[in-house]
């Protein structure tokens, strides 16, 4: 079998059932998804429909506590 992340998460979840939930919640950060856009943007002005984007080593819009609570 090809050792894809999906295959490995399925195999590991046979012994560790929580692995599947972790994979589903975090794979969006590896495979380009809404998580990249959502966590790299912030609404600036709703009336003007403006947002700010930040893609860098430092996450400006999501705290570490928010990151940890999203995988619980």
C-alpha cells in the first residue's frame, strides 16, 4: 500500500481511535484549504467589506490557545 497520510491515519486509528479526528481537523493545514485562508485573514470593516491577510512565520490572527482548542 502507498503510505499516504490518509492511509496511515486509517491504519493508526484502528489502534488509536482519536487519530482520525486529529487527522480530519489538521489535514486542512497541510493540504491547501479554507483553513489557510480563514486563519490568515481578519475582517477589518464589515460595512466596507475589507479584510487583512497575513501569511508569515508569525500568526497574527490566531492565538496559540485558539490553535490548541481547535484540535480538542
